[in-house]
C-alpha cells in the first residue's frame, strides 16, 4: 500500500460492520454521520490511503439540511470465520470463543454476495446435539467446515490457548490483575480515570488507555462503572496488548456490529483513547504516520458519538525519561519527538466536529492537561514541579490558549501505590 503497489482504503470499523449488514441484505450501503470532517470525508481523502486508489467508496450527502456520509456496500467473495463446535450438519456454536465478533454477519454478507463461507472449529459433534439458542452460524449459511488442530485454534492467538474467564466459563478474582508500575503511563491513566462518574458506561481504547482498567482495579473502581470493548465485551476488565478486544469476567458478549449500534446511538458516557499526534485545531491522528498505516479501527465511531472523550498520550516520545519525587514530576530526559504538532498528518478525530457537536474533549499528557474550547485548545492543568515555558510550551509546535487559572495536576498522580480516588468519584452525579 505504501509503495503504491495495491489500492488501499480505510473506513471506520463500525461502518465496515454496518456495510457488511447492507451487503447481506443487498442494500446499496450505509448513511451515517460517522467520519465527517475526518480523513474519511471526501473533502479530505475519502478513505484513500495512496495515490493509485481511485474507487469512490464514500460520498457526502445532505438530508433535511444535515450532512451525512454514504458508504457503498462492498461484495464479499469469501468469508473465513471461527467457531467452537460444529455439528454434523454444519451448525456452529461459539461457546469457547473470547468474543463473537461479526462471525454471523460476515457469513450473511458472503451469502448475500453469492460467495462462500468457511468456518474453522475445534471439534465436531453429532447432529442435533447443539442447543438451537447456542447456534451462532446455522448450516444454511455454511459451505465448508475446517476442524483445526489444537495448536492452530488458540482462543487468543499468540497469547493463550484457552482462558475460561474470557468467555464466561469461570470468573477470576480481580486481585490477579497486576497493578501498573510507576511510570508516565500510570500517571496518564490515573488522570484519565479521574474523569469517571458513577454508573458510567465506558470504552477504553488500545495502547496507552489499556492501563486504565488496571488503575480502576487497583483503586477499587470496577463496580462503579461498566467498561466495554468494541468487539462486543460488556463488563469485566478489558484485556490489553495481545488480549485487546477481550475482557476478564465479562457480564455479556454481544456481536461486534451491535456494539457499534450502541456506540453510534450515544450509549457511552466516557471514552478514553490514544493520541499519537494532536494539533492546534484539536485534531488527533492515530491512523497514519509517513510510511506507517495503522488504520482507524473503531476510533472514529467512538470519538464522534461519545458525550465525553479523553485522549491520552505523552507530550513527547522517543527517549523520554521522567522522575517522581514526593508528588512532583521531573523531566530527566526529554523525548526527541514532539507529539503536539501544528497540523496532524491524518485527521482521525476532528476538533471542528467536536466543537460543533457539543462534546467535552480533554487531552491528557503526563505533564499537562488540555481542553477543547470553542476558541481552540486550552492548557488547563500542569504537573507540580514543572516550569510551564521550559517543560511544556517549548515542547509543542504551537502555543495553546492558557486558562486564566491553570491548576496543578493532583499530586497523588505522581506517587506510588493506590492513591484513594474512589470517594471523590462516588460523589459525582451522572
């Protein structure tokens, strides 16, 4: 893709799933607000990732005076999906899978396109022995079953062959969740967790935000909120790294497209997501950096549909070293790369969209907190022990607005051990 050898496109993850739904029913496509003012918008790149990509998969539309994007349905020639058990007739259940993803919908999309559906399972049972309510993919959607060897059917590829706490077979004590070591990541995740309110429905993104679950467990906050992960896990504690997408002790596991219906409909109270680059307009980039194409994942759906969004990341990268001394922060060695830039390379979150939609948007770093205001990005908090000009402003490519009264970040953020933030979070009202 980078070398212009193939066409390449990127559209929001939730939209892809809903496009599958349109494909399954032979509908022309999907109309949604998701993607407006981001790189997916035809006024930017239309989702094209290189110069030889020419298909117009995304079109701008107006309905009743409001702007929307239309995403064209995409035919599916072959769908390769997973299950746990197939019966002799080809009905498939998923009882040992960590998430149900879009197994069923993708099979339907292939069928609606005249394509083929191949299902990998770990075992076959006698016809009629699967409970009808447990069948995720019925035989009439299936063309072939492949029984995998145990070493080729890991529940979490490259991480663990089978963990019963990921699919609800067992529940494990949350005391088994290892606290984060003291670092810039823990500082940032703690500050993000301070934005929680009781009974909130929350999404924690991949990368830096993965640590928020561990902080919430360490601070005994898990029961105060419901954490969700876009592939379909509701409740429990989201997994990180290779486990991302699953959750320990989930309360429910729903299909991937349904989770994005919930997100797009405004079901989240708070989302905490990564921030690779942020610019003077409040735009955030997590999807493309020079020759590296990361893709947007569910980032665009989530950030454009959530009432309160917190982006998080370090102020600088590559070589950053910090010191912590009695509730104060010290920059031991500055990172070589500035992450708060004049203009992001790719707009994965649009500051303009955030301002017009009335969202509350924060940008949390290890040494300062910024807020998106109608006038622009404003610095509102700074870490104790730092000099604003030397340690913050000089490490940015633009000068933000400065709040009339810049607060000190809570000194507890920079100390070892649990910091006792549960009482103040419990006092907040949803």
